C-alpha cells in the first residue's frame, strides 16, 4: 500500500506517545523539526492530530509528542514513509538518548489529559467507573429523547444507531470533559503538574 492508496474504512484509533530528551541549546531546532514532522504527517491518510508537551520541569526534562492515527495500517504507512525517515534522522541527532515510544489503543485513549507527564492511563477500575458515569446518562438521554421513535425500528438497527450516537458522544464530548473533571481522582500524583 502506498501513501496515496485509499485506506480501508475502519476506525480503530491508535495513540502514540514519543518521549525525547533534547541536548541543551538545541531546543528551538528540535521544535522546528517536530513542527515539520507534524505538517508532513497531516498529509497522510488516517492522521488524526498531534500535540507536543514541552518539559514540565527540570525533574522531568522530556518533550512528549502525542499523535493519533485512525488505525494500525495508516500508522504503519506513516512510520515507514521516506518523509518521516528524513526528519527522524535529523531529530535523533539532537537527542541525548534515543526516543522512547509507546502505543496506546482502545478505551485507554479516552483517558489522556493535556499536560499529563508522563502519559499513563489510570487504574482500570477507575476508568470503568468514570466511563460508566458518562455512559449511563448518555444512553438514558438517547432513550428519553428518541425512545418512541427507536421502538419502531428493528432491534439490530436500533442498537447500531444508539451505539453509534453514544460512542460519538463518549469519544468527542463526554470523555474529554469527564477526564478533566475527574483528573484529581484519575491522576492523583500528577494533578498538581497539569497545565
């Protein structure tokens, strides 16, 4: 599959967290190259966005770049591209040590908080409770507003429509807010470093 080939229609988003320690005095050059990397990635199918977190303190001197792709195939195309390799070689020359990389997928990606260094998911039981606190009212609201209309639709289509609406609400509206509101509980050790 080449860069311009159409990707299959599926949505299994992946979040990649890259940690880099930049040699002193080379931060501006590093940030310029990182911006170029983001611009190049944006031209690739399946790219969903990126955020750079600058070092939060002298005790945590790492840059963290968090980027998302639609699925594993689109991420692989980007990671194996000449466009990425060219800039990656230049970036690695500016680092004290090789980049560290972590890939997250599934529900864990709902629990990413801007400025959270390092980006680590909370305990699974906490994610379950906060997800339920968002899911229960969302499903209740959908059935309260559209219940009579939904009752007339066959079960398989009804569940497809409800889950499609609820998952959209969870991913783009509810979970970003719930993660922020419950950050004191989800990320207790790091809460004071959130910016």
